[in-house]
């Protein structure tokens, strides 16, 4: 895969997005919006992990910033029917909290850095719950990708995350 040399940050962002899309698509992760949620890398199934990511310049390099979590489509549809005007992810872990993930890219090694990042993040997403049974098991064990479930509560650990936990533990099949 050939990528044109990158000279400016806006060109880098324009080049890295298609590269990440292509690399993640190879692992069956597609950039899409499910249940009116923000655009993220997902699989169009009832329960899917997601990666929401953006590229930002930082200290002469570029940094992939974002979060991972799980989307349960039935829960999301119920949430929207409640008339909530702003829809956000019910689970969210900032990717900087994943110690095995190197989020920095340099312009000189764009393909290598993006390839490494995409392989690692796809492995992490593949290890997350992919169906209701594995989602319930993860919540009952209070662990997802070897982290406490509450780490996926986002900044506030309230509201939608609390409702999602209740749904998974008491209402889901």
C-alpha cells in the first residue's frame, strides 16, 4: 500500500483516516453509525464492540485519540425512544488507558505505525463481548478486556452507563 508523503498535519489526518479504514476493514471493522450513535468502527450485529477515534497533532507526531466500548442495539433503541436528545455511547474507555496500545504515529513510518495500531486495536475489539451471552458474563465477572467494568463508565460513571449496567444484568436474556 503506497501513501503519499505527508507534509502538514491536515494532510496527515486526511491520509491516516483512509488508511485506518482500509486496515480495520480487513479485520471486519467498518466505519458506521449504529442506532444514531457517533461514527465509529463497528460490526453491524446486535452486540458489537466499537472504536471511536480521531487523529490529533501532538509534539511533532500524531496521536490517535478516542474510546472503545460495547454497543447493544436493543438497549440503544430503547434509550432513543425515551426521548433523549443527545445520544452518546453507553460504555466508554479512553484508549490512553490501554497500556498495550501505542497511539502515536510519525510521518516517516505512517504505514507501520497505522498497521501496528490497527492490528492491536482490532485484537482488543475482537476480545470484547460480541454477543449477549459474553456481554452478560463480562458484566457479571466485572471484567472486560482485563479491566473493571466501571472503567468503561466514561468520565461521569452515571446516567446511561448505569442504565446499561442494569439492562445487562437484569433485563437482558
